[in-house]
């Protein structure tokens, strides 16, 4: 199959080998996928994808793979050993793990069927760390695994297709898969986290309405009758960031709006967003956006004379 470098804007696709395996322990259909050089260095890309049906008990064990594995148990039962911990698996369970760490999985007497994919991308280690930071588990059981199964099936079709932008479409579907997995990372059961979010809804509404003011943890604790240490803990568990990070995000977002759509000075903008010290405002803005407030304003400067705009909240 002839390939051309897609950095030139021409068609590029990876190569694949479709294997139908009937080994002594499993019947499987898999595609070994070789992405283009561009996809390997710039995109989320497949390494292998397929499905299997166990025909007798068996174990698969690997380690030190530069790969991430997602699979869904579509029938039967089995077990995953990962990070020195055992997880019982049954139909509807979804697994998402870093294959650099040793792992093994096996079916038991209730022989299982699986859909899986191995994939990787330059930023995937950071994404997986964020998944873990937000409470994501190696194994979870969503209320409905249909979307996961459909995504894996679509990826299988794409991997075996002759689509001239196949690698881009695979990147898109893997992004959808990661977004779905991240949505489960608040704990798939969600009952505990949902309760915490309900407890914190008033706190978040207060932060949204008063972020331009000076807010300290002790004041929030007194105002909402919540121990400050418990408040700090459950806020991060529920929203994936600290109260300080949440406030900074709101303040920087408001500052960007004022920089783009008003002629306010830096001092005025800092005061209006709760970042009253101009030096602190500049440092905080550059830390988040990678440029100074002045550079940001200049980069978005409106060159259309006579155009009227207003700042948005």
C-alpha cells in the first residue's frame, strides 16, 4: 500500500494486518495496526484492536508495553491482576490500564467474550494521570456499556478501512473514547460524588458570584458550616480541582474577556477580577495562558475599525 506524507496535505493512512485466530484457548478477530509517522508522533493512534471468545480457561500476561489498554467484558467472567490488586470481572465491566505496568487477565469457567483496543499518543500519559487524579479506576461498571462497545466496533471498522484520512478519523474516535472514560472517572457508581456535588452546589454558586472578591477558606467554612479541611477534600473529589484553582480559572477567564472587549487598564482589570496586585495579576495570567496580559490583548486586538464589542460575563 503506497503512503504519502500528510504534512504535505496529501492522503496518508497506516497499514494493518487483519488476523482471525483460532488458537487452543480463544477464537479472536484482531487488527494489528501500524499508524503513519505523523499519527505516531502527533495523534492518538491504534496499535491493536479486536474481539475474542474464550473456548477454554486461559491467562494473558504482559508488562513494559508502551501502550494503554481498554477492554469491555461482553459476556462471561474473569479476573484482572493489575498493580498487585485483583479485580473480579463480569459482563459490562470496562477496564482502562497503563500497560507499562505488569498486568494479567484470565477467564474463568464462565468463559468470557471481550472487545479491546491497545492505543497510544504523545499526551496520553498525562491524560491517564489526570484520569487517576480525578478518581478513575482500572475497572468500573457503567450503567450502560453500549457506548463503549459501539466505539470499539467503530474503531475496528475504521482500522480495516481504506479511508484516506483514516488516521485522523481514528484519532477522533479515540478522543471520544477518552472523553467517555474521563466522564466515568468521577467514580462510575457516582452516588457518593453526586451527593458531594449536591452538598457543594451552594459553595460553587457562591464562588461563581464572588470570585472577584477576596475569598479565604476560613470564610467559606464559616459561611457554609463545613470544616475547611473536609471542604477542601470533597471539592477536589467532586470537581477535579482545588478551590484555589477553580477561583483562578474564573478570574483568568473574566480577565481575558475584559482584555479583549474593553479598554480597561491592567490595574482596573486586576481589581475587577480579584487579582488586585498588578504584579500578581501578571504572574498569574502568564502562568495560566503562557503570555502576559498585554501580549494576550495585543494578540486578540481587533483590527476592524468601527466594530463594537462588549465584555461578556
